[in-house]
C-alpha cells in the first residue's frame, strides 16, 4: 500500500503542475531555437529529474528560464 500511496501523491503533484502550466499565456510567434551546452554532470542530473518527474528535459529548461526571467522583472 505504501507504493500505491506514493504513486497517488506523485500523480496528484503532476496534475497540479500541469494545471499550473495551463494558466500561462501560450507564447506568441514562431519559437526561436537556442542551443544549450551542459557539462556532463548537469546533463545527467537534468535527465534524472526529467525521468523521475515524467516530464521532458525541454520543459525543465523552460521552467528554469521562466524562473530567471521572473527574478529579473
């Protein structure tokens, strides 16, 4: 039962994150392509987080960019 409770909690947090993401206005215009160069350690950490959170690495990078932009408003 412990595993099931953990899965339900994770599912609830993923749903909450998805709902929060829907509140944002969608970007306008054509996306600009940007290369991000990561050292192997950061790349592996990002991959691990993406795997465990069941999200894409891209969405994590966008979340980080949004945090930096909000900090510098």
